[in-house]
C-alpha cells in the first residue's frame, strides 16, 4: 500500500518521474506544474459553479499540498540526515592565558563532553 501511494504521488507530483521530466529547464517544469495546479482549481470551481469556490479550492489546495510536501520532506530528512551532534561553526581553538590551544580536529563539538 505504501509503495502504491508513493508511486501515485511521484507519477503526478514529482517532476523527476512524471512526463514533465522531458523538459530540461527546471524553471519551465515548475511553471508547468503551477499552471496545471491552477487549471485544476479552476476546473473544480467551475464544476461546483462559483468563483467563490475557486478561491476556497485554491486556498485548500495550497494548504493540503503544503502539508503533504512538509510531511514528505520531514520523512525524507529523517531517513537521510546524519543524526550525530556537531557544531560546524565551533572554533577549532581556544585561548588560555593568552596562548592559542588547537582542539582535536575529530572532536564533534558540544559543550559538555
């Protein structure tokens, strides 16, 4: 069931899998996806017979698609992120009594080690 949902999502919403992958320019692909999204909003609002419905369906589409995108991104990051603690901006040296002392290059950082 999970693979069916992922495959269905990719077939429609992922520009690397749907037929828009044949468009080489990423900006043009994005614009085509935006135009299709608005076209479907207009189509559903015309089906229900009101431009007020268009505004509601456009907002609803933004919220629903945004929630799906955030969820998929969170799941992707949880799967691929390196979960070790490190502070990239941490200085690699400290000063004690006016002298610079280099820290171990393999030290991942943190305050309380």
